[in-house]
């Protein structure tokens, strides 16, 4: 049997990814994100997903009173090779509102992913990268099972703490201990 030789992959950097976008390589409505130097196609956004993102945005904006920047579907630069686009990121306030540079892991107070068709991708692909980057807390709003999965305490290989919350439960971000949001408020 002949030996199979695997060619090495060429990983893209975030800067190269942006230059590709600036050069018009991606279509106007093409949804991709960069993780570990590889491009991933993102699922189209459905009406239910849009509604949940808008609902979460409204709730956080209402409760935070300017103590954090609510960033909606904007990139977070995890490393030179990763720039995912979470649905919601609560960021430390900055005078420029991140106009002069994208948020980095140390800026993130909480990430929220709204997941229906993207549930496995969010859990298996994005979540480990968030943990590796040191993102302190991630909520996955699991629309399929109508629950919110909370991941805290980033460690080697993932998050050390994982809890599941259902209607009737209240969630409090670890970085904002005086904020409480009911699961049903996010799920609708």
C-alpha cells in the first residue's frame, strides 16, 4: 500500500483575514469567522435567533446602566489566529467604545451565544477556544432544550464549572454580581 502524505495546512492570521475582507474576497453577505487560523462558515441567522439576540441585548442594556459595553455580533480577538463573533459580549467600558481596537479576552466580562442550529458548533468548536483564551464566563442559550448552559472557570481543556439553568432560575454574571436575569426573560 502506498504511503499517504498529508500536506501541512497554512493557517491565516487575523491580519491576513482582514486584508482578504478588505480586498473583497468574501461576498458582502458571506458569514465567516476565523478560529485557529481556519475559516468557518457561520449558519444563516433565522428570525427566532434574531429575536433572542435582540431580547438579550435589550435586557443587558436595561440592567447594566452603562457599566459595560453590550457588543452585538462583533468580533473578539482571542489571538493572532482567532477572531470569533459571539452573539453578545459584555465588555469592560472603554472611552473609545472599541473604535481603535477590537476587544480582547481581558476585556470580556461575559460572552453569550444564542444556539439552535449552531449548538454543537458553539459547544464543541467555539467554547474550548474561549476557555483557552481565558474568557471568564460563557452562556450558551440552548434554544433546542430551552435552557441556558453556564460555563465558568476557564482551565486547560475547557471550563471547570458547567451548570444548566431552566425557566424559574435567575442568572448572575460572575463579573457583575448585582445583576440578575431570569432564564425566561432571555428565552421569552
